[in-house]
C-alpha cells in the first residue's frame, strides 16, 4: 500500500553548468555529472503556497532537492516542480503566518549574507521581458530601491511577495553558476499546518521551477532534455538533466501541445499533452473527445507535473472513472459509506478495510490507463489506493480509510487534467524539449539507480 510518511527517494542529477544571468545570452556549458539527493518528504500544509493552476488543498508529499545558494554558500531545500516557472526561496526570515499556524519556518536564505546576491533593478529587460510568462506581471518599486517586485496569490488564500533577484547556485563540485529566482520576503496563509508532517525543520522552504517558461531553471540552464524515474518506498530512484547515457528503456512518446494564441485557462509553458481516453481494466470509458480536449478558453488541458502528488480529472471524466472503478471492484472493496467524507477536498471514492486485507486486494484491482496520443501511463496495484492518515473506523479502529488516488479537478478548483508524481512511480519519464515531446516507459527504477551508481 502507499508508503508511510517521509520515505526518502534519493535521485541522481546530471546537471549542466549555467552562466551568470546576462541580458545578451543564455548559452549553457556542459560540465561533469554531479550527484544530488531528491527526496519524497512530508511538507507541512501552508509551508509552500500553490499557484492558482494547482491545488488549493495540502499535499502530503513533495519531491525535494537540496542545493546551495549564495556566497558563502547557504544550504536550501527546494521542491522540484515541472508545473511551475519561477524558482523562489523564502528570504531573510520574514514569514507572516496566521495565528492558527505553527511557529515560523526556519530561515531558508539570508540574502543580506550573500556577497553575490543582487536584486533585479526596474525597469530592466530581466524584469519586463523575462517576467512575461508569470501569471501576474512583475511591478516596479518606487525609488530609491527600484526593485522588480513579484506578487503571488494562491487559490488557498495564501500569498507571497518579494523581489526578482539573481545569485549563484552551487551544484555539487561545479563552479558557481548564476540564476534568477524570487526572493520571497513576505508570506501569509490561512491554511492550518499539516499535523501529519514529520520533521518540520527539514520542510522545503523554496521551489525549483522546471517548466518551459522564460524564468524557469530549465530555460536558464539551457537544458533540452531531462528525465526521472521515481522508485516507490525507500528504494532510491534517478533524475537526470541532459543525456541519459543510453540507460533509458525504449520510450513511447507523446507530443507536447502548443497553441499560437494566449488563452485564459491554458498554461502555455506547462508540459501539456493530449489525453485521448481513460480505461479501467479492458473497458475504455465512454468519454466524449470534447471532454478531453481544451475548449475555446483553454480549460481542459492535460499537464504532466512533478509538483502535484496525485492525478486529477475534470468532473465528467472523473465521474465516469469513479463509476466504472466502483463497479469493477464491488466484490473487492468495501465502500466507506460516508457520503460527506472527502479527502483533501477532491477525493470522494473512498473505502474501508484492515491494512493486510487491502494490501492483498490491491493486487487484484483493475489497471487504470491514461491513454495519451502515442503513449499511455498505466496505474495499477498499490498506486491506486492511498491510506488516509489519521482516519480509522470500526471497533478498536481496526479498519483504515483508503481513497482512490484520482481526484476531481472541479472540486479542487482547477480547470485542467494533471498527472501527478504518485502515478509516475516506476515509470521512466523523459522531457524532450529539443523534439517537443514527453516519453514514458514502465521501468524498474531501483535497477536504473544501480546502473547509474546512485546511492541510497
């Protein structure tokens, strides 16, 4: 069944050297492979705000990577997010939680303590031209600071504000490299802290934006290909930026979807693919193509996102999946029987049962396939059910509560399909920007780790 909280997923990064931010060029220089650790960690709710296109509720698990920033270097922990653009760090310890939140998070980055730090002036091309992909365009502070200010507001009523800045990032033993990021100096939230989080001293206090936007880490490094393979449980997996060295299995590719004109609900810098259908077992669900295709507003796109834990479907597709899954599992799973129970605001296909029995039943569940144009992401076994933390039923709390790991996008306040990292476990996922495609293949991620020499 789903792993217990905070199981490490250590991954290998092959990173490219990055030039210091410059207005004229962004060519990247290749350097030797470097070894990093990327872990699946419990992140306290309210610790990180979520962009409006993401989810308004908490995530139990995020993929985090530890880097060093500044001169002298300061260690920071950042969520790896292919669904976001601007990388950012909480800066200078200014954190303004609501009275209901736990104590402030530890300082992530002391910008005043870095001799290589610099706020981006305004006006400047870095602020005006490079900020064009952000949901809210940057603004200019009044003199004397003239700083390029970034203001972020989120669907869970949290907000973040700071300045666009540049500093050096230390990637292993390579020379320091420069990159733009958001130095967040004010953050507030009305969301209560997740009481199930483990060690809040290790909470992620930043985000590494990996989408295709102008200010993303991928764009700034000139990376044209990267891949990861997430192993379940405590087994390490791998993440590579650059060429995979021939270790990837044969991949099935699906093209990235591009649109020529901006649409209000279409994220043009996300890794957007076309969902062609959904199957449960051998039954292809009777979902009209129009439900799976972005409409005239851009609503209905399908995004591959490492920053979201589970997978979300728009209401019509979710209803069809839920009905067929319940029908095919009626002899295997006992419904929770509580119509008002909704996990994380979007999961209402829930069940009850002892852990041992549910573990056995999970091996008999019908596979759910997300059929893409030219590829498929198959979800089976333990990845289909998630044990809800802290929820027990029956005499002596003998039974746990489990929910189907597909959520309702409409209930979550989203207008898109999102394929989350939980359903990417034991799948080799390659983002090929050079050829405008994403590749998928079933894989033993633990074996891939061994071949690449990544340690636990």
